[in-house]
């Protein structure tokens, strides 16, 4: 017997027929003798619609009311799934965040889970009950409903698995696992059987949209084994787990890309102490995240160019901060939205040299210019012109021998 948390995303609960299909999947797990807790997203499209209502009502709406509204999507699906499970003879009960409670901080719209009181649910599961928990929501210190940021029901599922001391957290979605790269672009992309927490965290934060980044952080912290799989097939998915569980570790596990970046270059800033602080201080004060940074050498020993990237959505704000708030003089400001960040990720890089070099030479062979580079222990990212996205992904996928046979 195992204790399992099953999570179903928006497309998996997109209509009543699909919710009934989900109920069958849950019943199958119960029939195998497992203790099961379920968490659900809103029906696909519903959260977007609710967000749109808030924006229409007032673009500068109160974030507490936004949460009261957008949390309702999950309330509907948790109740409906409980009814469909009862129909199949399962003793199921829906739970809203505040009822458990799932305690969060007060950052309305993007709250973090602080604690889940799981004892009561565990007792009920031991007696054969199946709790169906509304994803994406919690209760804040002011006793008001909070939501956990878009895609947040993944985080609900993982946090619940940690609180219930579950053996596994199965995340059912519309793809059947985590792929070496985006299969819509690279036809030879392979489904991974297993991937480490560290790699999955890089994949998620570098643009792979399978899991909410916070849910992976949570899984890594609490060592929750997470399986990503499709609710529309019976095939096994991808297990996100500890390095020790993976016998054959590839050098590179995946290639991610993100079109969400924009490039900013400040031409002719002086080459002296305090310049970086003078540029990035005001940006960080404005809550703008800077990702990749390069500072060129100065040819004359006096001035240099500083190039960096911010999220595309922050570009306009970033340029106005630069124009209005920067005390550092510069000669020109250039921006470019037509860029993509491509990253190769693999825990094997820690112990093997040459991974970055292979990336650079592969892109060079295709005539693709690298504009900015950044690296960490387990990834190398480059910024290139957006028009080369497909070409770069395919070439790199082949170069690192990831193509399916
Ligand atoms: N329904 C929420 C959203 O669309 C949460 C989720 O699906 O994970 O973002
Ligand atoms: Mg999702």
C-alpha cells in the first residue's frame, strides 16, 4: 500500500466527461489498495476568464478581491470531482484551502504556502476517504483567501504530498512527461524516464512549461517524488527525483528555450567601480529581475557597454527606470525584443568539461551569433536572435545525442 497525491490540470478536468474519466483514474488507484488524496485545477480557460473579469472591472483592482474571484474555478472542479467519485462508490469529500487549512503568506495573487495541517486528512484517508482538494488557493494571515500564482495547483499538490508524507505525487497533465526539448519543435525529442530535481528546476525556470517552478522547488526541498504523466493515456510518465535514483546519468538531459527575454544595452557607461551597482540598483528597486549580464572590456580604459536581459513584460518599465532614475551617464540605450534564450541542462556538467564548448561550436557551425552567455553549475544559456530558435534547438539536440532512435 502506498499513499499517493494525484493532481489533475485544467485540460484533464476541462468538461464533465473528462472529470468522469479522472474519477475512474482515481478509483483505479484506490482499488489497487492505495490511500489517495486528489487536487485539481480549474477547468481549462476558466481562470483566464476570471482574471479577465477582474481586469475589466478595474485594471487596478484590489488583489484580495482578485483572489476571492479567481480561486472559485478550483472550488467548482473539486466539488464536481467529489460528486463523480461518489457516483463510483468512493467516499470522497471536497476541501477548500481554508478548510484544511492550507496556510499561506499574505502576498495576494502570488502567495507562498507556509504550512498545511495534514493530520485530519491523514486520519480520513486511513479510513478510506478520498479528499479532493481545490488547488491554487490558501488562506492568508488576514483570514482571506489567497492564490498561489498562475499554475499554482502544481505547488498545492507537491505541498500536500509533503504534508501527508505521501510516497509519490502524480501530476496528470496534457503531455505524457518531460521531454529532452519541446517536441513541437524537435520531432526527435525523447520522453525522459527520470530527471533530477535540480535539472527539472532549471528546465521549469528556463521556459519548459510542464511544472510550475515553485512546485519543483518545493519538491526538491521536501524530497517529494513527482511523476508527470498524461491523464489521456496509461503510459508511465517522467519521474522527478533524487540524483541517487538515477542509474545512468546523461551528460545533458534537456534543452530549454524561452522567448520571454528582452535585451538592453547601455552604450558608453564609464568603466569604474560602482557602475554595475548604479545600473542594477534602481532596476531591482523597481522589482525588475535582471537575468543575463555582460560587461564588455573598455577599449579606451574609460567607457564600456553593459548588456543585460529582463523579462519581455518588464522591458518598457525597465527602459523608463533607466531614463528617469539612472544617475550613471551613458551614451545610448538600445533594446531588442527579438531574442531567445536557449539553455542546455545536465547534472553531468558538474564533472565533465566541454559541454559549453560543444554548444558554442554547434551554434557557430550553423552561423548563429551568440549575444550573451551565462552559466551555472548545471546549465549553459546563450542569447541568440529569435529567428534561429528552431535551428538552434534541432542542432543542439543532435549534437548532444538526444535524438530518439
Ligand atoms: N487554475 C490556475 C491557473 O490557471 C492554477 C492552475 O491551473 O494550476 O493558473
Ligand atoms: Mg498547470
